């Protein structure tokens, strides 16, 4: 059986990351929600994103993955690659 090419899509929010596999026919499969600590260190946040991506790359159809797409909430300094969202102060 031939599989359509896919991308791993991550919608990164303040408290969770919604993710899934999106194929060239715009079908979304393997949808997940993973908690993320937006106030955590860069290493913690990148670790969470790495775990999500790695789990998709272990998917049976991983050979059809073309790339990874990220969505981040505004405000964002795109040239510098930095989210400008401040953590919630308690």
C-alpha cells in the first residue's frame, strides 16, 4: 500500500502542543495533545518538542515524512527565532 507524503505539524501554545501528521491530501491523523511548561528552560521546552517529533518519526509510515511544520502564538520575533510571550507571573 502506498502512503501519501506527510509533514509533522506542531501547534505550540502556552500550556500544550497539539500535533498530528498532515498528508498531501490535507488529512490529519495521529492527533495528540502534549502538555508543555511554557515557563520552563529552553532545554525543557526543546526536550518536549524533541520527544513529540521523535515519537512521530517512529510511526510505521515515518518514511513518508517530508518535514516538520511549527506554529507559535504571537508576538514573535521571526528573524531572531524568538517567541516574545512572557511567562505568567504568580
